[in-house]
C-alpha cells in the first residue's frame, strides 16, 4: 500500500494543467491553495498504515487475497459497508475536510455490479476488463476520482434531446482499439490530485441515449 509521502511524490510526477483565479498552479502538492486539499487525501494513505485503525482503513482483496487500502476495495459483505462508514467518519474527524476518495470508491463498486449484470444479459466482456482495472488500482493503491456530473444543458430534456449534443459526455466514434468521446465532466473535487478519472453517466439512460451510456477510466 502507498504511504502518504509516496502519494505526495507520485503527484509531483504528474503533468497537470491546473488553474485557479487566473493563476497556473505548477505544483499542487506545495501550492498554498491546494496543499490542504492534498494533505486531506494523504490521510487516507497515512491511516491505512496506522495499527490503531487498520481494521477500518484496510481490507483483504477478493481478487488477490492481499491486504489493501479500503478505498480500493470491492465490498463483499454488510460488514464491509459498516467498516466503510466508520472509516469515513474517522477520516472526517481527522481531517475536518473532504478527503476526495469517496466518489471514485463508490463508482468502482457500482460499475463492478452493473458491468457484471450487463455481461450476463448481453454476453459482453465489460466486467472482465473492469476486474483487470480494479486489480491494478488495488496493487498500485492509486487514487480514483469519480467523474459523474455533466454540463446537462436543458434539464427538462433527455441527453439525446439536447440542442447541444455535447451537453452530456458521449461516444462519437468507435474503433477497434477503443472509443472517442466528446463532452465534459464538472465539479471534480479530487481531479487535480487523483491518479485516475473514473467516468460514469450522470443519470439513468434509455435506449435512445445509448451514446451517452458510457463508463471508462483515464489517467
């Protein structure tokens, strides 16, 4: 599992374009505006190595059998859910702030279930791909940001009914090696200090919204 210091150093190696109040922030780890943000997220790594809290902050991977940070865990039981809630309360008490790993954590668990159900019904291979991604996340202990909220446009209309088709993120091209998407995701609190962006739809989609029913991860 990554330590808090290793987490901070990993962010220094990332090439991010971050701006605030018209200023480019070259280093999110040390800049006074983003440093508290990074330090709050770093607590999710620090407490995972603290013997006093390891029963809450770590779990056993159902994929590898190894001890992992609970923020990379796929829930296997009601007890996992109880420990998750207690962990979140603990981190809230320790940081007094948003520690940014919740949405990505919940996203992986939701997509894990939905991808399995889709594969069972349609014979697709989404779940096996996601399992490989989850294994990578657990082994490397990277931080995942949940990218869910679209621009939305006219909220009285479905995604496929918008005057601007890019008001919701959508697939614009399908290739043998993947997909091309267009649009934007907003309000990504942990986007500047995460290793992966886990993208998912912002609302329930119907058949006519098929191009908008997309989920993927990007570094």
